[in-house]
């Protein structure tokens, strides 16, 4: 496994751990989601370079478009939750308890 | 938005490249989020946020597992997932999307925070692409992990639904346990899983639509609903019993066939 693969794996794992263990602010979870998408973009962009297939060069662009849509949606949800809950502290998300 | 949902589902079920499958899943997530948060009620927004975070993380994990597999085997085909780490991550990611234990914590709250029709869409239509992905990759999934999760789901879905008063949370737990049943049969007989899913969809749709038309939200409202529409309530009773899987009704059929398959494969313990 080359250094490139290792760096990609570690970046993704760190970001997913950051997403799983976010503590106080919702925006840090969105940041970790974005960094996961970024590491996926780098990995997808490395693919046609390493395998010399130029037909899959559109894949990172497509992925980037979708991740940008998701980021926008996440930010819109952040704004909406700040409007209704008052802040983005995760302790306030307890209206739906069992 | 329903058009986007149908398009996303169609893209995922008709794909054989992982990026297409991921695209369809993302379109589904993005399309259903405005439907959840349409009412501007704090509960709805909170449900939408939780749903978004979980589904986005699961989608990214799907993409990551397919990328790992692509690096190790050089191809992006869905049915040829061979790298073991990639299979485990994929199993975990799809079960996050579906709501199997231990990734089920978002499901009752999200279902509670959305309206009845959206809840119906969430439980039935949104489950369809991940079920299709499971069906397509059924021979390469991580069997042990899936079996453990499925048994836990079937058990926990029943237990956690016992002390609930909100109808939508009860439906959420029923959903979780049905998905557990579907997941356990996946490795041995994928077509049976699809049969179970179709029957489950029809029954759940019936129950949700009946609840929507008599506008019950809590169990106490359900108790007095017979005064309004006696015939619909009687039908609802039959549908609920069928959903629970009692013998003379349709819901028993998948459970019987699943237990039969499990005993043929010497998994008597799991069938309990």
C-alpha cells in the first residue's frame, strides 16, 4: 500500500471519527462531513492518473457537484435549526425524546 | 420533490457502477429533506437535521468502501465486491441507511418529527434503494456482522416499542424489527428478502394511510377512533394484526418462509 493510499485512508478515518464524536456544535459535524467529501474527491481524482484511464476523469467533478449540494443543504438545515432552536448546540436537540 | 425521489430510486436500482448507486442515494437524501422539514416546526427541523447527518455519513461510507474496493481490485462493478474490509464497511453503511441496530437511534425521532405521509415515504420508499443494493451485493457481504445486526434489530425493535404512546415511534420500531427479519434471510435467499420487503411495504403503507385519514397521533386518539369511522378502524385492526405476523393473515407468510429457510441452513438458534 503506497503512501498515497495510506494518507487517503487516514484522512477519511479521522474525518469520520470527528463526525462521530462531535460534541457541542452542529457546524463541526458539517465540517467533518465536508472533509470526508474532500478526501474522497482527492482519491477519485488520483484514480485516472494511476490507472491511465482518461474516461473516468468526470467522476471527481460529479462527486464534487453532489458534495457541494449536500454542503448547501447542510448549511440550510443549520440556519433553520438556529432559527427554531436558538443556537446550534447539540444539547438543544432533545424535543423528540422517547 | 416526489419526481426527484423517484428519479433517485430509479438511478440506484438500475446502476451497476458504484458512483451511480451513490448518486441515486444522494438524490434521494436531498429530495426527501425538504419534505421532512416542510412544516417549520422545531421538531421537524430537528428531525431533518438528524436524518441528514446520518444519511450523508452513510452515503460517504458507501463511496469509501467502493473506492477501497476499486483500488484493490481495479473495477467499480457492484456485484463484484471482493475486498473484505470494503465488504464490512459497506455492510455497516447500508445498515446505517436502513436503520438496523446499532445504527437505529435516528429512526424513531426522525419518523416522529415528520408528517404521516412523509413518514410513510421514509419507511417504505427510502428503504428501497438500500435493499436493492443489499440484494445486488448479497453474496459478498459480511455475513457475521449482518446476522448479528439483524437478530439484534428483530429483538430490540420489539422491546423498545413496548412503552411507546406515539404512533409514529411504534411504527418506527416495527420497521426496525421487520428490517431485521429481512436482513437475516438475505444471505440464504435474497428473493425471499424481496418478497418480505414488498409485503412489508404494502402493509405499512396501509397502516400509515389509515392513520393519516383518521388523523391519530397517539394511542389515546386511536382508542376513540372507532366512533368516527368504524369500517376503517376495523380494517386498520386487520392490517395491524397482519403486520404483526399472526397466522391466518398475509403477514405470516414471509415469517414462515424465513424460518423454513433458516432451519434448512441449520440456523435453528437464529430462528428463535
